[in-house]
C-alpha cells in the first residue's frame, strides 16, 4: 500500500458554491461516467496532490494541509494544468478546516476531487477489529456536509485498502464497508447530493480482488437493488513495469469485463520495477480500447514525494512528481515531464453513448472462497439518538484521562472484562460483532472506544478513566430496552450531533506525536467526555456495564483472598500497553 502521504482537506459551511466556469456535473450510468453534455468522462488524475510532509522524525511529525492554503493551491495549479489532470484524489479530509479557496481554484480549472472519508487510526474501519459505529458514521457525515457545498466533488471513498489481505479473518470487514455504503448513499440522497460512493482496493490475486469488487457491488437481498452497492470501484494497480507489453492488463481486463459499476485505477505508476525514472507508458493502454470498455481512467501516484519510511530522519522520498524547497518553490522532475507527455497523447474514447448504456444490475453476492469470506447480513445503521439515550442511563461512564493511548486502553479494558465473565457464567456476546457469521451484538464493540468497563460502589474511577453517573436510574437491561428497541434497524441517518462544523482555525499545519509504526489523524470537535462513552464507538458499552458489575464481583472476591497481602488497586487488573501511542482521537464522533 502506498498510503504514506496525508491530505487533510475539508470545509465547514453548508452553502452551495458554484464556480464561475460552471463545472459540469458528473453522474454514473451503468458502469460508466458521463458529464452533463452526455460525453463519456474519464478519471485522468494525480493523487494526494496537495499533501506535503514538512517534518518526519520519529516519533514526531508535522503535516501541512495545503488544501487549507489557498496560496499553495494557486501555486500548484499551473503544474496540474501542465499535467492535464481533471481529478485529484485526497486521502484524508479534516471537516473543521475551510477549503473554500482551494476547491474554488480547482473548480475554476475544471478539476474534480475524490475525497476519502476515513482518517488514520481511530477514524476508519479496521480489518482486524471491524465496526460500523456512530463515531465513524458521524465523522463521515461531517466530512460530507463540509464538502457538499462544492460543485466539483466527484465521489467520497469509504475506505482505502481496508481488506488488505486475502484472508478470511480480515475479509470479515467487508459487511461493515457495505453497511457504510448503504448509509452514506442514503444520506447523500437525503441531502440531494450527486456525489458517488467509492471504495479503493488493494490489488491482489484472482479470487480476492474480484471477490472484493463483486461483494461491494452485489445485492444481499437479491432484489436487484443498488442501495448497498458502491458506485465507484478503485483498484490500486502497479503491475505495469516501465515499458511493459500492451498485453500486461489483459487478464485484469477479462476479470472485470462484466463488472456492473464504474471501475478505475485509483493508483498507478510503479517505481519499484523501473527505479529512478517512470516512463508512464501504461497511460496509452489504460486510456484506449479494450481497457476503456471496462475502466474509466486512473490516478497517477503521486504529486508530492512520499517518504519511504516515516522513521527515516533524513527524509528519503520516492514517487513524487515535484519537490518543494524550503522557500516554497516547486520544482518538477523527469517523472512529471514524462507523465505530462503521456497524458497529452491521450485521446479519450467517447463511447458507448450514454443513451445506449443499460442501468446496472445488482446480482447475488459472490460465494465465499479460500481468499474471501464475508456474511451477506449487514450491520444496522448506527444510531446517535439511541446512544445518547444510553449514555444518560448508564451508571458508569468511560472518561479517559488521556487520549494518547485510548485505543490500547479501551481494547485492554474490554478484553479484561470479557476474559473474567466466564468465571461467573457470563459472556460478551451482546457487545461483539462478527462479519463472517453476520452476528452483531445489540451494542456493537469498537476497538477504539469503551462505554464503561467497571462499576464499583467503592471506587468511582478506574485510574481516572471511569466515573459513576449519579443521575442514572434503572437497570442496564431496562436502559437497553428503552434506548435500543430495534437493534437491527436500518434507516437514513440524519446530520451528526452539532451539525456542520464551523472552522475554528485558519492554520493549515497539524502537529502530532506517534509511535514508530503509527501515523496520526486530527481531532474533531465533539461532545464532552461524559458522553464519549456511549455516543461513540458504535454505542459501545451498554452491556459492558453489566460485564463491569460482574467483573467487580470477581475482583472483589479476589481481593478478599488477598487482604493479607495488602490492598490491591482495582486498576492493577487492567494491562495497558504503554508503548502503543494513539495521539489523535476523534472524540464524540
């Protein structure tokens, strides 16, 4: 995966903005894209073009968000025009920053944006511990609301290479992606947005990549409904090396020849197999028949250079088309010149005509195989109202004393609770989710948040990470019944709590601290700590309260047996990996 350069792009006021040029609206008909005049539209793009790593020195790094910098956008626009691109893809978007100036500059130049909705660490569907939860849904909707005023947003991506290994253990995240597609599409329709919903996939062996593509565009109900399907399938493909043969893509083309929605190369331009200089001869093949019968273009990787290793203090880079000097001067390189020359040769094929293209058919989902296993039963729509209700009724709320290790902390708290429950005949079934079997607990578990892990009548906090809600009344089961009467409900989500965020800072530079193997996201404004417990993390811990009570009994019995050895701190039963640092948490959604 070439995911190492971050684009934190966003805006904040929900008012339509139209460029003076009146950029054409792009829509999907069947498996192709068309502009408002009926001409076929191809993605001819550059990736993460306005992202720049200013400093890389483990464990500190600084990310400069150029899409929040109108001057930087104006600086880079001439180069984008020399390349002849019509689309840029942005890896990340920070919905609390304004990008009016940059999006207007791009729109005026006829350049569209594909915006990834996920954020690093806590802000994306995790293949190892997948969840589709209120914190993720709210984050995605805030980004959509921030960008929906712009006329040049082509699509929103639900994730980038989430299904990253051909392994049944990791493809179990697929139902969560499909649920996200369902809810995001419903929301976009409710706000009259024409933006498409996409996913970016890792390239892989046959049996994996085609299963991923087919699953994300199938209909689990077998009613030919596209309500849970993506519109745009992106493939990160680097199989073309230097001056490869024109037949390089033949097998791939055959594999996708009957695909039912738009497919494009979300990344291309291998450097590993032709070190030093990329010749980009694949563009001639990608933008001509028979590839154009199946694919709708691609996005060249990458405008700014990518660090080879975030731990490399020297800052050795690769894949860039330009370099940026300390005085902000931009210099293009041979890769840039070669890509510009190849893009200039492209003569777009204006067929088939829009009127001749049949609507997409959404067939049955693919059968599970050795590389791909996923249920066709999808998680329900995350419900902010239900989670807020639950937060007010639980006796114990999770109030982490720090966000630096919140993911690790909550995971360990949850694991400890669930490991103790069998001792008293309990289990954590109602807080677990399983995308392989299609079983989703009434209160979904999140790897990054925990509603409440322990409740003790003698200790109101767990190392400062939990407290008693003195106003809570009634039992946990009563709270669940009242707040979540329909655990499997599917509905059109509404705008997240707090509405559209207004930019609080004009700064385009973000600072972060990370462990050697981690990168960082930017915090979003959200509810107070007292509501983090249930508003985020998939309404996480309604039943963990009950688990916490049971664990308290277990702990209390243990402590009775250990009285002669001195008082034991309740917090000592919770192992916390202090070496794992998660600096930027998305509080409250």
